[in-house]
């Protein structure tokens, strides 16, 4: 018997517990460089992603799809399902909404990496941190909420290509060509890039030396949100050196242009193991592409905290509630 955990169940874990789950896995000595690389399938209308991971008593796999054309159709660009297993028997234990899981774990990973720096900035900014967020999708909002769950936030500027209505989680929404953005970036404590852009969206010369930059929009070697100017100035933190040099265009293109050295990359495992000191007089860039071990860590935490569990009936068996019937057939597609 497995259980279905829908988007509400997943989000019930909360950002603080999600960050703790990521940090706990690394504190236990897990090495992300040993994670199985995701399989990327090039499909007629997008990509399919298979992301398996095993750690301790658990095995899980996320099956995700990325369909760029779905936005114009009014459909979700990313869809995903996560299956959690007991590693001893390989018995399925839970089916989770993979879109919600991705939305929760992505900011949990970046905040887990920079949490100590965030807290240091918060001591200096007694009125709260100032954020500039490029992108108003689920990851832009998720990063604001996750940062705000750990440190006070005083001001949030959202930036998109054309601007538009102000999202509820921001103080203003500016178009990318608005000249005031330069001053906003110059005064930012945290800059988040959560876009589908393939070229840099931030002028690296403007980022303050003490700032944190969280870049999560790209997982392709030819796409980037950050320029080489910023990467050359910054301490660059990655989930895994192997994964970054395989998938992170922000890193790979800066290396190719001679502005970043591969051996200068700082991994989260080294950083959180207190084996690396991050200088305070240069920006800190956290570049992530998303890895299977992160999904597993947060999925286990969601499963263990219970949520509103719904049991799937075995094949041919009774379905005790209509909601369970829907859940067992397919994980609901909530916005990531």
C-alpha cells in the first residue's frame, strides 16, 4: 500500500523544514558528486527528465517533463511525478506531486547553501533584507518565501521582460529595461534569477560585494542568467562540481571565456562541512541546476511528516473516497 501526497501535502512541510532536510543530508556525509546524473530525453515537444537517487533507507525517482509550448496553451510548462520507495525492499511507499516537490526543494537548496551568509547580512540590515528577483514564476515567489522564513525581508523588486501587475509577494514589478533596476541591483542584499532566459539578465558589475546571487533558471550548458563579469568576481557555490560542469551554462560559459577556474568552484558539501571560508568582500553566487538527491531528501521529509495522507487502493480493490481515486490515477497538476 502506498500513499498519495498531493501539492498541499508537499507544501505543508514548509520551507524551514525543507532547508533543514537538505542541510541534514549533507551533514550526514552524503557526497552529491556521487549522485546519478539525470537522464535527459529530447522529445518532439520538449524534454523528459528521469532523476533517480538512493540514500540510506530510501530510493526515489522523479519523472518530469518540460514543454516550452505549454505556456501559450495555458498549461504548465513543467509537470512531474515522484515515487518514493523503501530501499531495503524496493516497495513503493508514496506518490508525490513532483511539481510541488520541485517548487519547494529548489529554493530550499539555494537557501541551505547561503543560510549562514543570509544571517550575517540580516545582522547588518536590522530593518530586513532587500531582494531583487528576476522572474515572477513559482521559483521567484518560492525564493522570496523561503528567504523570508529564515530572515526578515524589507523590500522585494520583481523584474520581468515586460513588467506588469505587481505580484502579491513583491513591492513592485518592473520591466527589464526600466533604468531604476540598476540602482535596485546596486542596493540589493540578495539577487535571485529564476527565468527561462538564455542570455544574462543581470549586469555583473552592479552586484554589491557583500550580496548573494541565487541562480536557478538554467540547467542547460548553453544557457545562462549570469555574465562572466559576475562569475569572475564571485565565490561560486555549486551543488556538485561534476553536475555544474555538465549542465550549468552560467559556470561552463564563464570557464570557456577564461573568467572562472573549474578548481575555484565551492561545493555545498565542502561549504557546509566548514572546510571552506567564503570571503565577505566578494559576491557569493549559488548556482544550481537541480539534482535527484535533493528531491529525495525533501520527499522523505514530506513522507515522514505525514501531511494529509491518502492511501491508494491496490489494483482491483475498493476506492474508499472520490478524492483518493483521482489521486491514485494521477498526481494533480498544481502550479510549481
